[in-house]
C-alpha cells in the first residue's frame, strides 16, 4: 500500500515551492510565503522541521545554512491524497469519484472533451497511438 501523505494547505504550499525551485532555505520559503500568509519566519522553520521529521523533505548544509528539498514528488502526493479522498468519501469506488466530478456544474465542454481523450488514451492498447 502506498504511503499516505496527509498534508495541510500550508504544507502543500511549501512543497510546491520546493518542487518548483528544487531546494530552498527557510528564509527563501518565508519570503515567498510572507506576502500571502504573513507568517513569522520561526513558524515556517517549524513547519519545515516537521516535514523533515516525517521524511517529506530533506536538508543539506551549504555555507552554514540548511537547504531543504522535497523527497516526494507532486505525483506521489496527488496519488496519496486522491486515494484517501476516494476511500473516505466514495467507499473506495473510483468510478463514484469520477461520476461526482463529471456531474459537477463547473465542468466546461472543454473539460469534458479532455476527459474523453484521457479515457480513449487509457483504453487504447499499449503501443497504439490512438
């Protein structure tokens, strides 16, 4: 069973920054978050330390500063969180989740066309470019 990654919105924001940048110091993370969130630098440091303890980020030292990087991919997090959502809200039935998404009123015709293409690609035999 894949590892679960229960993450808050703020933790996801930190990870998105690390995925985009590759690695960053707490000061760089704080600067990126400050305007939107108004957090103290110590709060950001605490959040990053918790992510490190969980093995979600790793650190190395450069010029007497810690540089942090994500140890999991965005795809890993998406898979984990969608699996958890499917299990909790749709009794483990992915078709029920897809049905819910398709019946949402904010699906545009373009969104539906993309979903149709994804289904066709998923159904195509391997090696078939259809």
